[in-house]
C-alpha cells in the first residue's frame, strides 16, 4: 500500500471511529439532543436550556445569512433591543456544516447536532494531517488525531456546541508551518483563511487562538532558522485574519456601548460571582474531576513526547527535529495555560498582585468572558502533538529493531495506542433525549405563525418569564416557528432593560404594568402558559373578573395587549443614564423628600418553595417625583423584598421595579409573586422602599407580614 493510501486509511479510520465513539449521536441526529446525566428522569421537561439557545442560533443563522444577511444581528429576541444577537455567540465558522444540513433537512436541531458531531469526525483527521506533516509517521498521525478528537472535555461539554468546532485549527498550523518552511504565498493565504474560519466559530476559541498563534509563529520560525522577514509576514497574515472577525464583532461592541451596560441573564452567572472560582491552576489540571483534565492516557503520552524532546532535542522526526517541534508546541501552549488561570490568579510572593486582571480589563469583550478555564480546552492540541511525537519516535525505534516485522508491528503499536486513548477518553454512554420537533409546534405557536401583521406591530411576550424558570429558552427556540419578535430572551447576557421587563411581567395582569410594558416593548400578544404556572398563579389569569383571552389553545391563553399611549422603544434600545424612561431626573432625593408609606398584604400560609402574591401599596409623602421606572439601578426608587427566618438571617434581596415614576402624594398599589423559602417554618416577609445607593424612603418595619411555610399550602 502506498504512503498516500496509508494516510487516507488513517484519516478514514479516525472519522469512522468518531461515529463509534459518539454513538448514537449520528443515528438520532434529527430527533434528539444531549441530556446531561439523564436528568430528564427527574425533570420531564428538561433539556439543558443552552441547547435550546444554541439550536435557535444555528437555525437563525442558517435561515437569515443566505437570504437577508443584513438582519443577522437584528434577531427576534429581547425585542426591541438593538443587536440582540450580539448577546451570545454567532458561530459563523460552523456555517459550512450547519447551512447545508439545515437546508437539506429543514431542521435546526439536525444542523446543531451535525456541528457537534463534526467536531469529533473532522478534528481527528485534521490533527492527523498536522502530525503526519510534522513527523512523517502514519501511526503517530493516528495517535495524535485520536488524542485531539477524543479529548475528555469534548464528552463532558456536549451541551455547548460552540466549543467543538475546532477542526480548522490543526490545518491552520499545518499551512502556517509550511509557509514558514517554504515561503509559499498559497500556504500563507490558506493559513489566514483557516485562522479566520476558526476564530469565527466561537469567541472563547478566538481569544485563545490569537494568543497562542503569535508566540507559535515567532518560536517556530526562529527554531527553523527562517528569515525574520518571513516570520513577520506570518504574523501579518495572522493579524489580517482577524480583520473579518473584528468586522462581524462590531455589533457586539455597539451592544456594549450604551452607558447602561448589559447584565447577566441569570444573577448567579454574573462575572463577579463566576470568575473567582472558574480559573484553572496547575493542580487542577491533574484533577480527573475537572472538565479541562486532559486524561491520564493523553497526559502520559504527552509527557513521554516532551521527555524525548528534552532528552534528545536534535533527534530527527520527519523533516523536523524533536526540539523544534517541542519548542513550537510549548510556545503555542503557554498562553493558553496562562489565560486559563483567569484574572484572579495571584503572582506568588507579590503581595496579592493579579497580573492577568489588566488583560481582562483592556481586551475588548474579554471582561464578559466568565469561565477562563475553557481556554485550557485548546491545550488538547499541544497534548496531541506531543503524544504524536512520542508515537513517532516509538515507531522509528520499532522499525529499526525489527526491520522486516517492524512494517507490521508499527501499525499495530499505533492501533494499541489509539485504543488506549479511546479507553481513557469517554467516561460513559452518551444519553440523548427527544427534542421538540420544529415542524410539529404546540398549537399556540402554530396559531401565532398564522397571524398576519407587520414585524414591529406584533411582538410576543410569554409567561412565566425569566431564565431562572428555564422558560425563556423554550420561547426562544419556538420563535423559529412563529417568526414574530419576541420580548423574552435567553443568552449569557441580556440588555439592561430586560430585568425591568421581567419585573413588569411578574406584576401582570396589573393595568399599570401592562401599560408600561406596551410603551417600553410595543408588545401585542401576551401568551400565558397555564401548565407552567403554579396553581396560585393560574387562578390570577382564570379569575371571572380577569382579562378575557383572544384565544385559548390547549393549556395556553393568548391575550391582546392594547396600544400604548406612548412609544418608548427607542429608550429601551438606548436607556438614558441620567433620567427615567418618563424623563424624571436620576438624582439623590433631598432628605425631606425621602418620605413614604408602605403597606403589604399577603396570604398567611404557603407551601415550601411556592409563590405567593404580595400586594404592596406605596405612598409618596415627599414634594418630588420619585425616579422609579428605569433600568439604571443607581438612584432608582424600587421595592425590596426579603425573607427573615426565626434566627433573623435575611434571604437575598429581591428588587421589584415600580411600573411608573411616583408623583408627590400619589399612592400606587402593585401585586407581585414572591417565592417562599423551601424550609418549613415561620418567616417574616420584609418590604422596604429604597432609593438605591441613597437610603430608605419608608420607616423600618412598615412593610412586614408573618407567613407560615407549611408542608402543605393552605391556599
């Protein structure tokens, strides 16, 4: 068999092995999604919310990019916010996979699943080509490809498609290396195009990619002793490849430009909460319980390759030497390792100095990246390269020792090592769960799809709302079916206005909240999913004297929201930082005007973790209008609720936004649902009106209610 056929057999074998390692992924491509840990046994409606989001992203791009590319960032969520698509990944680098699959199957799920599968099927052969180019060994190519394609993190991160499309990276290094060696312009062009494609797959990959490529090009070129002019050309190609990435990133910068910055979609995901605990450490890289652990087999092979290179750096390996390859690979790995430590890592003996904190501050967009250990995922490439180097040296030793039998022993050695890699990579079976079929939507979404109106005339708001309910991800996914603007949204981040929208939505069917929502969002259709609401909340929407639905479809009610008296949607797109939506200045109230009365009433008994309605009446006793209806927390007047247990330890404060600014002498009554503590007992629900950053406006203890949390609700 010729050398080309043997290489082709390695590539085909790795691709087929990927199907086997991920089975039954390919079989259920159009019907099922990953179900982490089989948790659906406990939560029948559970498929990880990020899967709904990522399927929507893939479907939105596949549908929009070929037809109306100018509307790509004008996605139909978080309406009416500008560039809502820029609150999450765009995954444009995966388009060569997702676009054909979507247009062949009509399924966004199939396109999403195909992209994850491609991460396994294509990454192995791509890495094998790089190892084959650097070592000249097909068994080494098979080992390196398996190490890269079946890195343990891939099986642990099957929820997040954006991390898997890494099949461009090995080929980018291959062509960059060829350019440095030979100086051919075609190789430089290919390397630049592949770098761009890889960077467009995910921002988590893009940051790591450019941080690693710069030292790699410099060290690899210097180790090969090529002219510095050629190294400079390689660095210029790397810089030019970032230009398209910067161009498509402009809406991201514009989305972050307003003075009122984006917020975390879920409070627990805020960067200040996540970052301190999400960095790597050298010890954590050796912890098998960490998602970025490279695997014991991979680690042994990589350390073997490194030891061989250090021991005999001038040992020839293919057209290179072991020292050249090891130095180049370590130059690529070093910035990935450093970035994975995160901005909170302290320099030993430097008095708490955090050297990376400044990097997170000055690099555009990096401050919104909350999980730095994910930079360590790309260490799979240097690990695979070093493991391939070890296999190449072993193969040469086998061929030298058993000259005739070595022709058979070398492939057998490669097969054994690949089997060991596969054994050490996958921890258990891949659990899939049937995913909602886009072509068979619930009746309410089919009904919405039949409504004919201009795009901006029929925005939809769905209840219950909020990422914490794991409701919004479902709504985002089904917006692919009805194609109307959705006031709800789900992503890593949201506009600063969205918490205001959620607070108002929780106050519905209040007329004041409905009017403010209509002004701020232009919402036309209100969809209430009764089956997703707790029993006490369902009664609010089914009361005889309540609002009359325009349609009832199974367990879903559709209401028509009346036209608003004013259009504040431009303010939602760019919230003013110095005044409320109604124009009241955001400034500290004088002490004589920080006076108010507050009364609350609620049910005396509730079940553990159940919601109960709280009626709060507030009276402005000052001479100035209270600035309340705004997304700016500083100097905003708001209602704060917290629970006090028997020991007097308060729960986390919940902030409720008033549906309008409150005029002097005005009395406003609002009704909001509050979730009770999960532990039974006697609690006090404490309400306070505050001007955030200034102080309280109502006497301490004015708004208190005693609530008994019992195993069975009395309501």
